C-alpha cells in the first residue's frame, strides 16, 4: 500500500494534475490494490471534513474577504505608512506590517498576498523597487499569516494531531511577531544596499487620522484572539465573531461594503474554500490509507533504527518538509505527513505543539519556494514578471526564513513560553 500511495501520487503530480485529484486517485488505487472495499474512500472523505474545528476555515476566509471588500485593508496600509514608512525601504516595511496585521484577521497567506500585493506592489515598482524585490517581500511577508493566529494551517494541524488550537495560537503569536520584526529589518538592510528610498514623514495630525481610521479594524484581532485566549469562545466560534465584526465595520464604520462588494467577497470565499476543502477531503482518505498500511510505524522504526538523537531527527524532518513544501499544497501536506512524522518526533521527546510550529513554518517557506510557491506566484503575477526572474531577489529572504526555522527548531526557548 505505501508504494502505491507514494508512486501514484508522484506520477500524477508530475503530469500536472491538480493536487486534490492526485491525492484522491492515489488513495482509491491504493485501497483497490490492498483489497479494501472502495466504499471506504467516500466514508473517509466525509468523516475527515465533519470536524467542528474545520468550520473555522471558511469563516476566517470569509472574514478576510469581507475586510478586504469593506475597506479595512486600505486603512491598515494607511496606518502602516504613517507609522513606519519613513525608514529606509519604508514601502517594504509597510508591506510586512500590513501583511502581519491582515494575517491576524484572515488566517490565509494566499488572501494576504493577493489583497496586499494588489495595493502595494505597483507602488513599490513606481518608487524604484525592482519587480523581483516587490514580489519577494510580498510573498514572504504573506507567509506570516500561517504563524500568526487565526492561522488556518494551524487549525488544520491541531485537528490532525489532536492538539489544542489555543496553545498553537498562543505560541504562534510570539513567533509571528518576531518573524515580522526580522523581516522588517531584512527589508531595511536590502533597501540600504540597493538604495531604495524612505517615504516622506507624516505630521502628527496625519498620524492621528490614520490611527483613528484604522482603530476599528485593529479591534478585530484583539476581540477574536482575546476571546479565544480567555476562553470566551472557541477558535471556530472566533471565526464567526470575525465575520460579524468585519461585516459591521464594512457597513457601519467604513461604509464601503456594498451589495456588489459583498457578492464579490462571497464569490472569492466560495472558490477558495472549495479548493481547500477538496484537498482536505482527499488528503483525509490518503492519510487513513497511510496509517492503515502501517507507514508511520515503518518510518518511525527506520529513522529510530538509524539514530535516536533528537537534533538529527529534527534535521531530517525539516529537510523532508522543506522538500515536500516545494511540491505539495500546505494543508494537504499537513494531513498526509503529520500521521507519519508525529510518532517519530514524539518518540524522541518532541512536544506535539512544538512540532506543529515546526511543520507550519516549513510549509510557510514552501509557499515561496518554486515550483509550486503559491504566494510567490501571486506576487510575480501582480509584478508582471515570470517566477524565475524573482529568484535572485528572493534568495536573501529565503535564507532569513530558514535561519528563523532553525531557531524555532533548535532554540525554542526564544519563542515558547
């Protein structure tokens, strides 16, 4: 069964089939080859998507679409300009800060890259930034959404690994803020080296206007994350609260959420959620086939037969996940590989929450790593260049991201309290 699962998935992906179709086909063929009734596949598809915490996925996606349609993103960018635009490479810093703030509302890196990129990449190019740099900083900054609550990827890992969503969110918040600060510093260093400009400083009156304009928008992460952390509501219920607050802001505060804008937001949500849930459903069947075939135990025995040193095991896991992230969509990768790798790392004493953070950061890097690299693809399309033209500008950002990954992996005391 493991050979069929891995071989068919690889072949179908190579010929260019969508990830969800490739995973589903591999699962069905594996079941047939092992004599398991094929009726098991649809049962696993339904069982895997009936988890209550997964309801948070469409809710947070819809909340992000509403905030984008209702003018929230524009006010966040205005505040970021006023606060941090005056430093060297100010637009790069604004890009990172806006992605961090918007990521704390939408939970989706793809939504961030698209929403923020459409507004900031043209401005960066017009101010002298290379198209590759504008696309790279947008793509990398968007990945912070996978770490900062309410990360959809963290929710999916929590469901798959049966760990607390609140614990992942708590530690992810510190890590996301630290990553954002390092990315702002990286943009500053690159801007000084390449001679990118600082933006004109704003006066006190303009800063107050920007702050007052964005203050209602900033209430969204405070209300949602505060409510989850204090136990007022669950992460799933927090998604419903985010939708309600985003709708109220767009209608009553910013007055930009028209009927037409609402329809567009609903359409964007349906398309994105349909794609994500198809992959998740197929991946649930694939994961069940892997576990039934004994793949996790085989891999655990193989790795632990070579070494039981936690540092070496984590290095192997990181290399594997970095490679997986280049070709497999992140949410599918979590459902497929968590049941395989979790027994290996827990056998050497790694906490499942710590491992979840390692997994999420690896897959975040995969979002900007070709050949898949969805966030990078979005950024380069908005910038009007092919992906390969951005790789040279992307290299320092990727290097910084890998260093941060290693710090979280091997020096968790810096981030985990």
